C-alpha cells in the first residue's frame, strides 16, 4: 500500500508540473523531440543584412564575433519535423524562428537535450542597425558585437553581454538575470526587470537610461563617463556611490526606479 501511495503522489506531482508547463507555454506543447544534428547556413552577402531578428521558445542563443567575411548561423536540427528552426533572409533582415511549439526539444522524463544552442557569428567591427530577440525561456549571450539598436523580450532566463555596444537598448525581463561586462549603451534605453538580478559594468553615452526594478538586486558599475542620476525608491533601497555631475555637462542621464529591492551603483 505504501508503494502505491508513493507512486500516486509522484504521478500527481508529475501531472501538476505538466499543467503548470502547459499553462506557461500557452498550451503549445510537444514531447519527445531531441537534437538529431547541427546545421549551418552562411551568408556571404552580410553587408546587405542590416537587422537580426531571433524569435525562439526554449533555446540558448549565442552572438559572437568572427574573423570570416560572412554571417554564420549554426542551429540544431530536431528529430520531430514539426518543430524545426528556420533561418531566412527577408530583405535586409536575417530571421531565426521556430514553430512556436514550446518545450519542443525536451526529452521527458530525463531532459536529455533540455536546451539547444543556436550560434550567430558576425564579422568583427560590422555594425548592425537593429538586433531583436524574443525568447520565452532560455539564455542569450552577446559578445563583442555592435548594433545601433537592440530589443530584448525574455520571459524567463538570462542575458549575458560582454564588450558589446548595444546602442539604444530596450530590455524586458520578467524573471532571471542580466550580467554586463564593459557593455556600452548609446541612446535612450529602457531596462525593465520584474524579478531577478542585474550586475556588472556598463557605460552610457547620449540620452537617458531608464532602469526599473520591480523586485530584485542591482549591483552595477558605471564607468568612463559623467552621469546625472535620478532615483525613486518605493519599498527599496538605492545607493549611488558615483561622483556623477549635477550640471548640464553629463554623458547620459541614469533614471532608476526601484519598487522593491536593492540598487547599488558604483
């Protein structure tokens, strides 16, 4: 009897977990698709590509520099034909999308390929006009790339960026973390963190950088610039240990609003 009860409890938990996943994924759910192989597409006409648009559900995405005179996209091919990733050039935009079915490449019950990696390699010093990322669950890593504008919509996961110029950045992260290592923003930017953490080092030039923290921790070093700080804390604590500049001679305005959490700016 004890074994039966334990089995029923385990089954109930599994069903509840499935219901939660079904709810979070909007009812679009596919089981039993694993990574069969990796495929690559090369775009030699990379100078004709001005924008990168990535819309994936459950994936790790890496954007990195390359010494080759082309844009290279390496992505997983799944065993289930219904959930393949598509890579297409539409005009001056390179689009990377999937079928819209979430959790499509998870092997239950063992999660053998829980997150697959899609890598985009961009020639060094090439500047994109726009990068757009929409990830429901996963991670985005951006290293040493340049874009005049960047937009990120991440429901659950992480953004890691190092030595990158993201231009005017709009980032909306519901739950997760943002880690910057010598990242530059140029132009009006808006960073909205509902729950999670934001740390690292960043510099800004031109415009206003708005940081809204609903619940979380921010530990950020602002370097190479004079900044004017505007702060508003409801049930949070904001500490700015940076000389800043109260005159009109500043590189950017840093506007910080914390509903609940701690913000520490060095």
